[in-house]
C-alpha cells in the first residue's frame, strides 16, 4: 500500500473543516492535507440559511461569537476572498414574559460588550419588515451586527484561502479508516493509500460520530434533521430587511431572492445513525419530512400572513450535529491523542466556523488555550451519555428547544 506523510489531515471540507484548514495555515502549521469524500461543501453546509447571531447571554460564548462576527465583518481582509456578508441586522421577538425578560438580559450583555441593541416600537418594526404581523405586546430587540451569508461561499473562500497558504486539498477521496497506535493517531487510510500523520481533525459533519465509533470512541455528537424552505418573490419583502427570529414558536425568516427563507426548530426532531443509510448516501438525498414542513409553514404563517399562499420554490434540509448541551465539541477526546474533533455545530456551523478553526489551530500549534475552548471540550459529559438511545434522545431534546434555551 502506498504511504505518504502529512503534518495534519483534516477529514471533511465542509465549513468547519475548511475553516480549520485556513486557520492552521495562518498559524504557520505545515503539511496540512484536507480530504473530502465529495467536492468542497458537499455535506450540510450548502443547505444552510447562513445566518449569524452573535448575541449570547453567556459571557464565554459571547467572547467566542464576537471573534466570529469580527471575522465575518473583515472576511476579505482576513482571507483575501469576498463572501457577500449582508449585515442586515436581526430582530429577536418575544411574545411572553419569560422571553421578554430574556431580551432585556441580552440587551444588557450587548451594552457591556460595547454594542448598541435597542427595543423597537411597532411602527419601527413595521417599517423594517412590512409583512411581519405581531401581537401588540410583542417585544422586539434589534441587533444590528447580525446578518447572513451565502453558506457555501464561506466554505469555498476558506478552502481557497487555505490552498493559497499551502494546504493540499483532495476532493472525492474518502477516509476509510483512522489508524491509531498506543492511543495516538498515526495515519488515515484512503482508497489511494495510507497517509501517516500525528494529527487528524475530524470535521466530517454527520459522519463524525460514526468515524469515532470505528475507533471505539463514543463522541457525543448526533446528526439531527433541520429543514427550511424558500418562497417565490413576494411583494413587500425588502431585500435588506433584517432576519426575524421569533422565540416561542422557534421560527426564523430572512429575505432570499425576493421571497422569504423560513426555518425553525423543534418541528418533529429526528436524529440519525449514519450506519442506517446506504454507504454512498449524500446529504442532498435526505428525505423531506412533509409534516414538519407543514407545521413550520403554519407556525411562521401566523406572523407572516403572506406565507399562507406563498409558492415554495426550494426546500433546504440537512443533518447538522448536536451535542447534549447544544454547544460545540472542539478538542481531543481522552484515549485518542492527536484526534481533534470539530463537531456539534447546533445548526450554527457557518456562524461559528471562524472560532472553531481558531481553536483547532491553537491546539495543534500548542498555543495557550483560548478561554471559550475550555467550555467546548469533548469529554465534558463524563459517563452521562454512554447509551446511544439516551444520547440521541438528549440531543433531540436540545434541538427541540434550541431557541428557548441555547441560542
Ligand atoms: C436548513 C438549514 C439551515 C441552516 N441554517 C444555518 C444558519 O442560518 N446559520 C448557521 O450558522 N448554520 C446553519 N445551518 C447549519 C450549518 O449548515 C452547519 O452547522 C454546517 O454546515 C456544518 O458544517 P460541517 O463542516 O460540520 O459539516 P458538513 O457541511 O456536512 O461537512 C462535512 C464534510 O465531511 C465530508 N466527509 C464525511 N465523511 C467523510 C470521510 N469519511 N472522508 C472524507 N470526507 C468526509 C462530507 O462529504 C462533507 O463535505 C443550517 C443547516 C440547515 C440544514
């Protein structure tokens, strides 16, 4: 069998793997090889809504998301490639006391961070999003730094910038096995041969848990279906209107090509074991949940009456990964030195990709650990989720209440 050598092998050229490649090269790490079983961004990444949402209540999470938003604001300067980031802002809506309080807390956090976010009157909301119909007591917090981006362009730009800095990228080359010796990673296997390496970045999206299982690891990250749809152009949708996120029904809507892109959490959450799919399954072939789509459309239609007779022109869906606390997993699991897991995007991998790449690069290059990384370690659940069924149920539950507890 042919054998070559790499400093670092990244498995997966989605947005997380591509960001890791860029950040590793920026950190001066040599011999980085990125492999994908398909083209770049051929997993869940191209189906995302591409929204960013930086305002976290938790201060450590805020430090992480501030790095990410600043990266998006200066993406071209940082990478050399433009990504058409539409910083339209977002409106976060609360309909009940519990979440009205939550919005006030978020406003305070933003103020402490030096950012201006403000509550809007009904008239101000009407001018910004004319087709939004809210009850009179709805609280609406405007977050100007949020926005959205075409998701594939982010992964592509990271990959191109990584290639410019010396990363070798091979597409249509699956990793069939990760080899370990004495508890450390030592090589990956592909149909073209074996690549010796002491670092493997496991950024294989929905397939991450399965690749870990092959090594005897129980990585607490589970693929859960997430769905969104896009309508044909609707008169009254403004091209630069902000994203609308409505907390209680857990729906979001942003403009897309003259229509609305609508998605939401908690609509019939369903996790998957990738072993149940055929060997060459691709995310693009993921079956729709039509009931979930109907529920989502009905929930959003209460606040966007224009959706009731809108024509759907595109469905988007994929398998983002979720951990049992809804936070990322980035780091080395006990018992497998040199394996760096980059997973559990919690339907926010586009948004969080710069921060994930930064942590991976710092871990490989031996820099001091960045504060936010300490909350994202792979082994933080201890023995809590050793059973597959319990882990999947826990992750589905987190997904079911994503807007309520986590975001
Ligand atoms: C409808 C929808 C809306 C979304 N909206 C947003 C949003 O508004 N904002 C946001 O930030 N996120 C959003 N997301 C989530 C976002 O898409 C994900 O967080 C992100 O794409 C995850 O990226 P990834 O790199 O982990 O996985 P993926 O994009 O799935 O990439 C994994 C890659 O690994 C490769 N791979 C797997 N196994 C192997 C192997 N053995 N060998 C080689 N390669 C392998 C795959 O081919 C794939 O290219 C949304 C997702 C969906 C479905």
